[in-house]
């Protein structure tokens, strides 16, 4: 069958880039597919082409996808084009599914039953909870268990050695190596394994059993891998071994969309693909069929700032649509009222995207109170079990019942009491014996130092006054006056959960009402039955990957939340970032993934993208993204100049025009326009502000702390902070966002 006939028979329509990807079936191939470029269509079409035109037996092709749901979707797509009978003869598996087959095959060969796979999460949690208590000497919160499980998954998927495990433990402030050792020992002793162990054992078998390796290499001469950017290091190694004999490996992915670092995704394998597979072809699909041109142009310039990537450009097939909207708000809390109105007026498919699930809780609270319909994709309940949330709840509960000794032992060292454990335990015993509130018992029967006595008296007064506080006042009292904020700082714990609690507290009167509302929200999220056709959707960016929506709101794009951290390395020039190593490299990798998450978020929008800018919050990603459109406009000027000069207009020459050198040359020639574009809307900066921006003056930055000005010119200023980091800022950006105060 000829290719054209094949396309006609299957009613498949492909672009030139897609045709090349479908028909290149010999040797190792990496296909880089930008968002909305039709990669699933290409994968399915390629499978059909290999069988119906290339003469490859369907049983010889192994198609690997990231999730079980994706395997079912891929098989259904294939069946819709080529029939259910042919689809049934195909192998669509996850890498875990392949690992299971390897283990089962090897077990039959040696006559030994494989370890039992533990599928019950609660069973694993119970084991880890016991080990955590024994090693850490404290009872783990739900968030602690989740952190440990993520760490163990990361260890296995990244093939981490003792040094890396030790460093990971130090970063998490956990005795991770010991927890991991005990967990693995107990699982092996009981002949059990978890899902990640499957891959460890499968890889070990492939390495030590040439017969098993040969069987799978012969069984699957052709291997196709979807979502390759989400594949972990150990998964890439399994794929390399299985496909290694003939190296007929086809991987499709996009390192710009790698957003699963917490699951140990290893996009570096895409970057080293040509080196790891000699003679490999790297193809690109750069046409985006989803989003209107204004969204795509901005996204292209934004992601181009990353350096750990291939050089490529996302191009919209669609014309320009509506302008991207930036809604100026006075505060973070204002966005919820704005979205409440948007939900009430919603008539077409609209999604609110956020980085972390906790961001949607104040919005859900308002939607429920106002009885407005919505639906949530993959709502997690982890917030309610987070250590910070549990602590605040326990403090409120102790306020209600000052006789509760169990609560007291969980909170005493997190407040400014500074009691030893022995004294705290004695106070509890005296409380029970004399039927007194615990703090009263401590003052009456324990031998306290003068400072201890003063601390207990002060905390007792706070608890008494808290009973007449509004909920938000009580929360602020706990954090700022009773020492809980200092406890978070000492233990390097984020206060992001406190911020969400504060936003929720504005909707209730009393502290006990906040506790009740938390329970209600947990129940709502657990039992919510949404209408499947409800047009107003709430979703994390991670859960939205692969999907598209008519209108997208992106919320909580606030420095410290999204991106979670802004390393100094991100502010250095691009060449330094390309060559950095060590800790700088790790910071860069983390920051670039944050940028990729934002990129994935904005490219979910088909027609309308709406971003929030907050008057009292720094929003560097919003600033960079909107600034990127100014850069796109400069490219348009270059193209106009090119056309007026009647220069050639081939694709190659257009790429040269878009190159960094051409851009820099244009900027030098048009410096005044570029500065105006870079600074955004024109702003008159008061003379008094400019006078204070002198080298040597001391400032306090809202998020980065105290620093000293080391350099300034008409446009920018450099500040060296007390933590050793040095950063460069646009003066207009500092002033517009009220980021600094002069000391």
C-alpha cells in the first residue's frame, strides 16, 4: 500500500512535519512535539503506517505510555482508525506493566514465585508510619508520610546512591537513609514489593539474565514511547536495554513540558538522546493547532528563556485572537471574589488553573457558600493533614479545652513556652491529678525558672484573649505573638498553609467556626458529585496536562508560591546558566521546571488567557510573560523592516532574524524602544524614589530581605542581599510593585 492511499483509507490528514514523523521508522528517532501539535494522532498514525505500509508485524511493536489511562486511550484511538481486531493484537503498556511481565517471565524460567505486589496504599502507609516513629521519634502527619513516600519513589526512579540519599535526607531534615533501609528490609523479609520495586527488580533481571533480555529484545524489535519527558532514569534504562539490540526506538516528548520532577522525571534523557543513540534522528513538530496566535507567541518567548532544552519554536496555526488579559487586583484575596463572579457568569468551558491544590480552597469555600456550580479535576485532601494545619487546629482545640494533656504535648514546644519535655510531662500529670488546666498546673506545681514562668503566664493570657478574637485575629495571634511563626522559621517550614487558613478565616467569625469549616470543606471535597457538563472547572496545572479549554484563568502566580523559589542563577546571563554546575545547576533545574509548569498552564488556553497581577505581591512570571509579548512585537518590527528592504524571506532566514544575535543587534539600534517595551506601561517614578536608589544605601525587599544597593543606572539597579545573593531589577518593576523600603 502506498502512503497516500494509506492516508486516504484511514482518513488521516497530516502536516509535512507530521508526515516525516510518521514515515521515519528506521533507527532511533526522537520526536519533539510542542503543546497542541497532535502527537497522539502522529503516534497512532505511525503505528498504522508501520503495520499496513511498512509490513511490521503488530505483535513485534511495544507501545509504552505513562499511565494506565493513557494506554487505554491510545488503544481506543488506534481501534477507531484501524479496527478493534488489529488493536487487540497490539501491546499497549505502561513501563510498570512491562516490568511486571519481565519479573513474571524470569520467575517462570527459574521456577521461583516473584515477590507479591502491594497495591494497598494504606498498607504501605501503616508500615512507613511505624518506621517513621521508630526512626524520627515522633508521630508523622499525613504530609510527613507523603513526603517520605515521594522521597522513596524518587530514590528508586532516579537510581540514587548513598551519597544522593544522604543529601536528600539533609534537605528534608529526615533520617531518610535509615527509613529507606528499614522499609526495603521489611518488604524483602516479607517477600513483598511496591510498584517502584517492580522496575528495580526488572532492571536487575535484564542485566543479570542474558536469556531474559534476549527474549524481550526479540519479542519487541520496535519500541515506541509516549510522554518521554515524564519517564524516569530507571525507566529510560529499561527502555534502552529492551530496544538495544536493533535500536528501533521511537520516543515522542517535549522537554519543555517536563513537569514531574517530584516523581523523578528525567528529561535529560531527551537532551542526550543523539549521544546515547548514535545515528539518531531528532525531529520536530512545532505547529500548535490549539491556541490562538497571541497566546502561542508569548509562550514561545517565555519558554525560550530556559537553557536546558532543544532550540525550537512553538508556532500557532490559528490567527490572532483576543488580547491576553492581565487583571490588576489589590491583593491575593481579591482574586477569589473576581473568580466567584466569573463562575456565576460562566457559559462556556472555563478552567481555573493553579500550581498547588491548596490554592483552590478559598475559592471552593466561596462557591459553596454562594451555591454556584463547579467541578474539580483530581482534588487532593492532603491540605487537611498537613502538619501546619494540624498544629493550628490543635492550638484552637486546646484553647477550647485547656485540660487536654494530649493536645498540650503536641503543641507546647511550638509556642513560646520554652519548657523542657520533662516539665511539660510533669505539668500534664499535675493537671490530671489536681483537675487543673495544664498551664495552671505548670505554674502551681512545677519548679519553673523566672523566664519559664513569664512565658507560661504570657501564653495563658493569649489563650484567654483568643477566646474573644475573630478567627483571623486568633490566627495572627498564634503566628505572630505566641511564637508559632518563629517555630516555622526555625524549622524552615513554609507558611503557605497559614496563608490559606487566613483567607478561609475571613469568611467566619470565631476560631471554632474555622475548625468546623475545615471539616466541612474536607467532606465536600471527598464527597462532591459534580455535574460532568459543568463549564466552570478547577484544576492543578499538572492535572490539566494534555487537555485544552476555551478560557483559562491562572491564579496564585506569586513569587514564593509559583515559582516557589527564584534562585540568583536565574538572573545571570544565559551563557553562565548553560555552563553552571553543582548547587547552581540544581537551583537552575528546579527553577526551569517551575517555568515549564507555567508554560504548560498557559498553553491549555485555546482562545482566552487571563492572568492576575497583585498590587502587594511580586509576580515575576506574569511580568516576564507579559514582557515577552513586547519582545514578540520587536520581532514583528524586524519582519516589517525585512519586508520593506525586500530581503529574502525563507524559513532559514527568518530563523536567523529570530536568532539571539539579530535580536541583540536590533536592540542596540533601537535602544529607546526596547527599554520602553521592557518596562511595560509608562510609569512616572518620583524623584524622591530615584534619589534614594544610590549605591551604598540599605533596603528591605519584600521577599528577599535586607540588602545593599551596589550599582544603578537609568533603567536597572543591582542589590546584594544579606544572604549572599546578588540580583538585578528593573527600577520601574521595583517601584510599580512596591517591592522595597529604604532603611
